[in-house]
C-alpha cells in the first residue's frame, strides 16, 4: 500500500508505504487499510497543525465508485466491501472518495501528468497485466458497471493463448511486462530473465530479443488501434514497467500504430510522467474533487496549503 498526504494541486507533502499483508486474509487487509488511513490522518495533524480534511482511497478490481463499494478483487480476495463507509467511520466522518487504482492513476496523468491539459486521453499501463483509463474532460469514464477501459482483454490474436478471463489471445497475454518477461525467458533459456532484460538485449542488437519485442509491439499496436478507433483520444499515455524501456518501446510502437491507421487521427503517444505515484496522486485528486463539489467541508478549507487531504492506496 502506498499512501500520501497531498495538497490541492496534487503536491505530495508526505509519503508512506506499508505491506498489504494479504497472506493474513481479506479481513486483515481491510483492517490494515483503516489503520493506515487513521495513522496518516494523525500524521497530518502532527505535521501541518490539523488533520487531513478528506480522504481518497483507490483499490484494484471492480469498484462501484458511486456506492463506495469495493465490489470484487481477485488479488485481495474480497467482495462487496463497503470501504467508503468503513473509512468514513474510522476517520471521524471526513468525506471519503473510493476509486479504482488504474482510473485514478489515469486521472492524475491526465490532469497533472503526461496528459496535462488534454481534453481526451487514454492511459494504458503495461505491468503485470494491461489496463486502461479513458479520460474525458477532466474525469475518467468508469462505464455502466465499472468495467470501462479493460483494454488488456481486447482479443488481438483470436484462438491464441488462454487468458484467466476466459477468452483466448487477449492483449495482456502478449504485451504486458509479465508476458514479455515470460516470452523472453523462454526464448533465451534463462528463467530469471525479464522484460527489462529483453529491452537491453534489443538495444544490444540480439535478434531473438528483437523478435520477442516486435511480437509484443505488434500486439500492442493492434489493441491500441482498436481503442483509438473507438475513442479518438488526443493523447495516448503509456505507463507501467514496459514503458520504462523508453524509446526502445516508443519508437517501434509509434511506427506500428502509424502503419495500421487509415482514416483515424493519430494521437500523441507519450510515456507516463508520474511513475508509481500516479495512483496515490489520483486518490488525492478524487478527495479534493469531493471538497470542490462542496460535499461537507467549507470551500475555504480546500485552498489552504496546510490542509492536505489524506490519500491511501
Ligand atoms: Zn483476457
């Protein structure tokens, strides 16, 4: 879990990390989140003279943002956890926003990161899996059921490798950092080799690495062209572990996307700017948005430099 106290412009005033401890079970994880949030609230009082005025919490899985419920997470083994109400109670009634980790990360990249100022963007982190956040005029589209943006499960190779989601040939089975790690480990015969090693081998001219890398880039371009045909984003922000390869990824990716489009307008394809603080910052923005909407706190409280909301992931 990553947490921070954040100011109104998204500035990080204090950061903390804590092991999720999911081996102790889902109830213990929920308790740990509540304790961590309360600790952070007190940290605000100690450092800034008053406790945080709101909280934003973002979690993985399926999130019902309107009802404040963490509906499902395979990783954390929970279903229908009323996390917003639990947090609000533990934090003495301050406004609490509950969000989705990738959508919140996208919100931060779109508002204060790589997509700053873009009215429409698509944020795609390439990590263990592949997810997406669809940014429209300062907010991120969740869809009717909280599933919008799941670009990792667009089928790009019909009949291809099975995916835990039940389909075959999903994008994330071909172009996530995990998928590239696996493909490169098999190709080079070193089970410890990962996607970063593959990128280095590409840079040093290894033809086996170049083939593995190009397969991933082609799959990614196929998925992205589907997404941009549907969404027409102005900026396409690529993040996650695979994007750390820099131009080794972005140069062939821009080429591969450019080759595929016909009538579609090419968006700017740029690396994410906020790294692994995007989720934390997005949670903070959700909290500040609550205050801006005039939820319960006075408007004036949101502009003071010493009244940070707390942010927990
Ligand atoms: Zn899938």
